[in-house]
C-alpha cells in the first residue's frame, strides 16, 4: 500500500517566489486543483507586521491569528502592530527585529505568527496540499518560522539557494516538541548554532505538530547525493532546478565566466543528470523551463514525479505582485520587449539572480544609483568575526564605507542591490522613508517565457479577461498532457 506521502505526491508544484508573491491566495487556489500550492516563507514576519499596520484589509490576518494556538503570542503581535485605521499615506512602517544569532522572543513570536497565518489561510476551504518555501541563505530565522508553519499544518517544506543540510533534523525535532537547530555560516569563524525551543513560547503544552515532508531544491545530482549520505541531512525528495529558473540560481560549475552582457555562462556541466537523479531512489520534480504541457509530460517520462513552475503563477491574478507590475510585465511580454537578465552581482547572497528589466525599478541603473544605500531589514546580512573576536553583521548592499569598515571587500558592493527592501516593494508593502523617498521594486521571473506567452495567447483566444489568468487555469493548461484528473473540473474563463 502506498504511504500517505506517495498517495499525495503532486504533479505540479507552484513555485514559492519572492516576498509575498507566492501569497496565501495563490497557494490556496492551486491547492484547490489537487496540486501543491506553496507560500513564500521569506520575510513573513515583516509581511504580517506591515499588513497589520495597514489595517489588515479584509480581516484575514486577524482571523488567522485567532486560530493560533499560542494565544499570548497572537495577542502580543496584534497589540504591537495592528492599527485599525491603518497608516497615513506617507507614514513609515514601524521597524521589525532583524534576524540574529541570539534568542529574541519578540522576533521569534513575530516569525511564528507570520508563518502560521500565511499557511493557515492557504489551507482554508479545501483538503489539498500546502507547502512553504524558505531560502537557505536566510538561516537565522528559519527555526521559529518553520515551527509557525508546522503549527498551521504545512504539508511540505522546500528550501533552495544553498545547501539545506540541517532542515530534515530541524523538522524532526520540532515535530517532537523538542528544540530544533540550524548552523549559521560565519565569515572567518566557526558556524554558530541557532536554536528554537517550542517551550520558550508555550509550545510544550500543545500536541506535537505533524512533520512535513522536506524537498531540497538542488541544481545537480552531486548535491542530491551528498544530502542523501546521512540520515541527518537526507530529504524526502528533491526539486531539480535548472539555470533558467527565476529568483536565485546556483552558480555555474567550475570557474565563473561572464558573457559580453555580464551574465554567467552555463554549460553542459550545469545540466542535471536525470538518470543519476532517478538512481538515487527518492522522488524528484523538475524546475526551470518546465512551464509548458509538453515539458510536464517529458519530466514524467524521464522518471520525475512532475514539475515545479514559477513564472506562470507569478503572472496569475492571485499572485501577490502589485497590479501595476503584473500589468507591465504582461504588456512587455506581449510586445516582445520583456528582457530577463541573470545578474551575477545584484544579490547580496553572491548567487546569480534573475532580474526583469522594467523602467522605474531597481533594474534601471539610474534608479538604483539614486537610492541611498542602507540595510535595515537584514535578512541577507553575513555574520563575521570582528577583530576582537565578537560576531558582527555586514551586508554588501549597506553603505560602502560601513561595509569596508567592517572588513568587507569594496568590490562586493559594486552593483549589489538591497533585495530585502526591493522584494517587499514588489507586493505593495514598500517602506516610506522619513527622508522622503519610497523604496523601489525589483522583479524576478524565469528567463524562459515561452510557456507564459503560449498560455497568455490561448487564454485571450478563449475569452479571457484582463488582469492575468487564474492560477487554476494555469494548472489545467499545464496538466492537459497528463492522464490524471485535475479536481475540480476547471471551466475556460
């Protein structure tokens, strides 16, 4: 008899994108079709704090927090951040605690609340599957965030942008109501352990949460084989992501070579070996350039369980992208003027990052140059050892003189973008600075737009409406070459 995991393996995984782009509304819509809806787990503490300061339109977050079994946690978060009348038009958002290595109750509680609320809302009204996507490069807040998602009953955890070696053990420990840990890399020193203990927020008085399945996002079978060597690091499956995928990409294997446009050059060594992936014996899904019905069929024929797709869902009407950004992306895609670059230096992580070239966003060098440099959200800060042996934090997107004073290399700062603030601007919760400027967006999409163009053309041909296609329509389109039912039956809109 198949295990519950085997019986509920999806064919389509909706990608977990950006800060709030993979919203609970999007994940909910995908899960209702019988496939895996995924919320982005990046910066959900900031998302919940800013949505509450905006008055919680629709009351969704208050409804979710009313269901949080840690009542004191919910009450403290609401008392601190909820403004019934919302903010003034140009009023700055109140700051939130930055990630750190030492325990901080306010920070942990906000992370728990944000992750619980997003997953809980995504799971309402159906019995489908919901996952959450974390970035390995944002290590410090992961334990508390994962616990919040698990309290809401998350079914899958996915993680990429690094080597997620500590997550299987973390999930196992939290599912037993025991302290769970990750190890954070420190420049110039030993990794530091960051631990979250459910008892610190009263979780020891609750029934242990169910352990979700963990899918590691990898670019090659070599990393997959490494993670499988030990029970501590072994995931439940893999997402194998190629270099045309949106967001962060794995660097090319071997020495980095840039083309004439400054983009990393990928070659045959960067193509995943599907025969070796299948031989590992764990389920895997293909990602990056698989957003077309024939590619879904090809992935299944190659031994994969299915595909992970991002761009089709980022452009769907339920995604969290601000309407004006989605409309601009769609218009430029239709006219053939939408360019996606793989920027080798934009991300403070040091990983290549896909950037949609849009006027008025930080992809425009003039807009980027006009933005004052600062780092006040801190998700991508790097811990480092100071001269006195203490641990400090630095980010190549902070002021150049500050970064150098902290021992950083000035070359790291060239072209580096504050992704933390830019990604919040993508979903309409951009910071308004007291100095008078407003944070600008920077949008990421996959560089293979063929599927999005085809879906868009067919959607309009069949009488589609403005504002992008519904997520359920994208699922039905992707699944049309697969002899498996999509539930419920989806009409052409």
